[in-house]
């Protein structure tokens, strides 16, 4: 009981300290440089053991009504945690004092662990050499607020070098923060570069991520033989084109341009329909698929006709649907011994048989 009371008291103290720290920062409005130790940033942290070598690291900060949160999973070796072993993260039961070390600065953390989960408060200590390293790369020296934001989002010098190597222009401290805010990762820039996609500015990279273009989509569309521009990628994602559709079309032998892919999705052609028509023996072009879906031709309808002995052309399928010939009508005729042609099915249905 005494131990539980001590734990509860410690958690309450940590929470109170975090609130007081946020108030202190909100009241401190004067500009500062990264090497100005009089400006301190305090917030909250959480560190959780996931499995094997994986941990989840979260940091949080509140200031003047704004809330920043950053949570990511890392291997323990890549997490930046110093002063704790992985075994302690998993099994420690009690107070802890450790650091989360990042290129832009260190989060000096105090708190409590239990059952593989820890939480508490941090004080940020900026790394003066990071500010100098940015200057050496032609990027303006950050003030303490900017450097805190860079550390918060775990912006590394390796990431900055990768952006520069990829030809990203106009890199500034604000630009790096913007890229972090829009979830532009090093993996994303690598995927773009590997595909020969030119993204010359921070604005273009942010725009791509804002339109849900991610590394997996970029790699997939390139693997399928496309050479899209940044505008193509935005157009594809805006029209809900996914890799499943692109793969299904390729495997079924369809040759679809970027424009075709957009048109297919706009007309409700998905991966299942494209692959299903191919499996049913149809070798069509993209415009045929669009035409079929526009006239409400479904896989169930085509496979149903096939079971009844019909393999109509794409044009005949459209005619049958336009004239209201359904599977029940064809089945009823066959039950009476009739096996009319497609033209006769249409004529009989139109005559009210």
C-alpha cells in the first residue's frame, strides 16, 4: 500500500511539474539563440517496451494553447535512449532518470516505470554543435525555439544531407520544421529520388505528403513501369488510385496510362473488377472497363451469364444491361427450353415476354 501511494504521488508530481513548465514557457516570449541557456523547454515523455528490440518513444509539449506531440517506434539502438538498458525499459519498477539524445539536442527525462511503460517530464538541452552544423550546410542558425522543434521531430543532419543531395532547394530552419510537420521522411525523399522524380522545393515535398503520396505508393507505381512527375502522383492519389489497382491491371495485361488510371477510378473500376474480367476470359483495354462499369456491368452478372452458356462481347454486355436483361430472365427462358441468342434475349425482353 505504501509503495502504491508513493507511485501515485510521483505521477502527480510529474504531471504538476509538466503543467508548471508549460506556463513558464508560455510567459517567456523573448527571442533566443540556440546557445542561450536561459530559455528552457519542458514537456512530457512516454517510453514503452513493445517487443524484442522495439520501443515506442513519445514526447509532448504545450504552449499558449498549442499542443505538439511526436510518437514513433524505433529499435532500441536507434531510439536515442541513453542511461537505460532495454531490459530496464521492460522490467524497471520505480523512478528513472535518463536521456533521449537527438542531433539537435537532448531531452533530459525524469519519471517512473512500471510494467514496461514509463512516463514523466523532460527538460530540453539544445546542442550548440547542431546549430553550427546547419550553418556549415548553408542553413540559417536556429533560435532555441526552432532548435527545440527540430529536436522534437528528430530532424537529423543525415536527413538534411539527404535533402540537399536530392536537390531540394530553399532549405531553411523553417523549411525543415515544415517538412517535419508534413511528415516528409527520409524514406519518402529516397523513394522519390530512386524513381527519378524531381522535387526541387520544400513546398513540392509538403504538397505530395498533403495529398497522401507515401514511399510505398511511389515505389509501387515505379515498379509497375510508370515514370510519374510530382503532379502525376498528386493526381493519382487525389483520384484514389492505389497500387492494388495498378498491379491488377498490369497482371491482367492492361496497358493504362496515368490518365487511364485516373479515369478508371473515377468510373468505379477497382482491382477486383479488372482482374475478374481478365479471369473470365476478357482481354480489354482501359476504355472497355470504363464503359462496362458506366453501364452497371458487374462481375456477378458476367460470371452468371457464363454459367448460363453465354460469353457476350463487351459491347453485348452493355446492350444486355441497357435493355434490362437480368440473370433471372435468362434462367426463366432456359427453364422452358429456350436458349436464345443475345439479340433474341434483348428482343424478347423488350417485347415483354
